[in-house]
C-alpha cells in the first residue's frame, strides 16, 4: 500500500511532536531531523491550525 507524501509528512510530524513532549522546535529543525522539505511541513502545520489541532496539556 502506498501513501501520499502529504500523509507521510503528517505522520512524521505527529510522531515527532508526540515523542518530544517538553520542547517545541522550529519547523526547520523537524525538517532537518527527517530530511524533508520545511515548506511541506509548513503546509501540514497550516492544516493543523485550520483544524484546531494543537499541543495542550501533553496531548496533541
């Protein structure tokens, strides 16, 4: 089964945010960690913001 690049980046971002509970990172740092485009991560973050998905009280 194949997933889209957008879905792959979304999963990676969720995994990263879930595993790094204490510290907030810049998008560029996360992109460097996974060796992916920071512009694509910005797109994912914009959708998180639009859907009102944010990290609060240790829960994403």
